[in-house]
C-alpha cells in the first residue's frame, strides 16, 4: 500500500503581480530533503522588501512559477538528507536562504545555509536574522571596511536592516548616527546602538548631519566625490560567496553569544494574512523592528 504524502499549509505564487497573487493553500506537498539538504518545521519566517520585488516580477532574479516566497525561517530540523552531518532532527535553526520557500509550514534548505539558533533567542528573533543581519554585516565590514572610531549614518534605522546595522556598528566600535520617522522608532534606534538619532521627517534635518542615503533616485556631482575622495558602493547579499557567508555567520553567531545581536520584532502576521504584510512593508511609514510571519 502506497504511503500517503504529507500535506502542509503554504503560500503559492502562480503569476507575478501585486499582493493579491499570494495564494494561501492547505494542500501543498511537504518537500523531501535531498543530499546536503534539511527539512525544517517552520515556526516563523521573516518578511523582507525583496520578497515583494520578486513577487511583483520587477526584480533582476525571477523564480520559476509557481513558487513559494521566503528566505529567512526559524524552526526545528524535522529530517535530514544524505551526507548531512552538522544537524539532526530536533535542532533549533535559522536560515539565510531556502530551496522550497519559507512561507510554509515546512521548508527544505541547503545545509550550508542553515545555522544553529541559540536558546537565548526565540524563533521570531531567529527569523529576523538572515537577510537583515547578513546584509548589514556585508555592507559595513566587507564592502565599506569600517574601522573602530569611524562614524556611520544609518538612514531609516528603525527597520530590520537598520537596527541590525546599528547593533553591528556599535559592537565594532563605530560612532553610530541613525534616522527614524517616529518617536517610537527614534527611541528604538537609541536603544539598539545609536549614539544620536534624527527625525528624517523634519524639514532640513539633513543640515544637522550633512550626509544622507536614499532608497530612491539621487543626483551626484562627480566633482564633489573627487574633492573628498568619496566612494559609492552598492551591496547585494546574493553576491556573497559561500566562504564569505560562513565568515559573516561566524561573526554574527559570536554576537548572539555575547549578546549584542538581539533582533527587535515589529509587526507580526499569521500566514494567511501575508498579502496584508506585503502591502504594509512597502507602504506603511515609520516601521519599527522586523516584520514576521507566524507559521506554527
């Protein structure tokens, strides 16, 4: 008699478009881990802005349809594939990437994108580590090559990546300046590593800082960069090699043990409310903390 395939709840995307293309389904087959892969029972999954860019079809890297979104999960190892020695069933873990998609009750991930989650962090915090902290670490230590005693401005510092950058920069001895658009956000930034914080909704707030970053388009006079020998560096986490990711992970796991890496959780949504989460992560103003999907 054939063994009945186990089913799970998951979000599926069958066409690129707005949040409405995120389809909640309860009859999705639980994936099976192959060589060097693990199956994780997901407790929480981080929601990142890049998830919405991919879903809309405007991102440079498009998955094959249909697919399940989600990179950053935290949960417990349910099963391991062949040639996996670092993990066993029951281990608490978090990921920086997935193979089958994190907006689901179970996910398959390559074993080299899975890391042990310390007991001092809960699953919601574990789901807030992946893209935010690895991106912030790559930007500061790998790309910008910051040194103790230097100053760093984190624009929009109250969100997931911003708070990660503040914590990392403070731990590495930098003077940390942050901006946020609400009183709650400003207080959160100060509590997570910033020496000073500015309200980026105030008129002429830039005059207090003289430096600013921007998610949108900006104009740059090349002669200004020459005089100050300025550098303009783009950061893409997916450009990291496996060796670099392992280096980032070692530094961040040390931060977990020492205690300076402590993710701040913001909005929380059940899996079936994922469309609202995607709407809010782009269009809501003054975000504080990391947005999380609660899966189980």
